[in-house]
C-alpha cells in the first residue's frame, strides 16, 4: 500500500492562491486552496482572508510583515496537512481508486 501512496503523492499538488478578482471592492481577499490530481482541480475556500500586500505568492504564505503572520501560516500548514492526511487515508482504504 505504501507504493500506491507514493504514486499519488507525485501526482498530487496543493497550492494556495488569493482571489484576485478586480471587481471586488474590498482590499481583503479570500485565500483558496487548489488541489490538482490526475488532470482534475478541486477548489476549497480556507475561510481566511488577507490584504494582498501581505501575501507572498511565490511562497504561498502570509508575509512576515503581517502582525498575525505566524497564526495565518500555521493555519495554512495545518489545512494542508489535514488534506494530505485525508488523501492518505482514502487511498489506504481504497487502493484501486483514482
């Protein structure tokens, strides 16, 4: 079963992006999680919002200059870990799933 998980880890990516819709009037933007696997993309709303000037799009994390950067980034790390654990659990229980 470990081989099955190793295969899906390679084909699985998880990234965080801001909603950059210019039609929004507020400076605060929602942080979305995009999960890509087997040419499919799933989008999840993280419930977190931040001003784009505090977002590092390269690192996909909140910049250290934000007063609550540690809390935001810890939340995103935990969010990612929970998703990875759910994928691992699902494929351990369903090794033939795609």
